[in-house]
C-alpha cells in the first residue's frame, strides 16, 4: 500500500512538473513601421480624398503560427493628403488636423488594441479591437490576413463615434453637396 501511494505521489509530482514547463509560448512580432503603410479614404457627396498615416509602433502576437493579439499606435500629426498637391493639399491637411476633425495638437496619437481574434480560415482572422481616436474608445471589427511576414486589413470606421462630426448630415441639416459621409476607410499593409 505504501509503495502504491509513493508511486501515485511520484507520478503526480512528475506530471505537475511537466505541466509547469509546458506553458503556451506566445511570440510578439514587432511591426516594421517604415515598411508598413496605413492609407485612409474619406468620402463626400461630391467625391473623395485619400492619404496616409504613419505607424509609430505596433506588434502582432502569435501562438506558434496562429495570430492571437496585436496593438498599434498611429501618429496623427503625420496625417497627409495624397490625392491633392500645392495649396489644396496644405489646406485640407490643416483642416483635417484641426479641432473640426482630429484635433492632432491635443490628440496626437490613436491606438488600436486587439481584444479578440478568431480564425476564419487559413491565414484569415476576424479581429475585434478597441480603437481610440480623439480620446474616445470604441469597438471595431475587421478582417485581417497574414501571409509570411506580411499582414493586411481593411477597417471601416464611423468617425462620429469619435466626436468627429464636421460636415456630417447625421448632425447638421442643409449640408446638401457639402456633406461628408460618416464612415471612412483604413487600408493597412503591415510588415513584421
């Protein structure tokens, strides 16, 4: 009987020791900010504009080859318009950086923190995260694909949820052809 108890205790001790060293190994892969690209597109009744934002930092977290998390910071002062040149470009960039839109002097960073990641197929994920713009945080859900050391995502963002209401027909009447649609797109290409 004593031998059986000692054997059971020894097996339990070995099992506990083995389990304590078999932790989930997560690997955080830093994004190469200079090689990555964030493109924004905004739409109005009479057309659209597009430009870029620079990533300040970012990472994707993997458990073996499976994406499990991520976190990004964008430099809002880097907001640039790429579909105009000269005075029109400078005027629109200034307006987008002003308090009418993103107020970059006060809110110079925006962040995205992944809260849940679900695999939807090989290399494809449905991500839900907390997006913070102008100090306001809202949940966003988007698709993200990973191929080797590259990833891409497309996000549709409702700017009014972040108190960016200028030219929104949801808040102002009689805008007619001066209305700016509430949703804008972010197209993100990452290298890590």
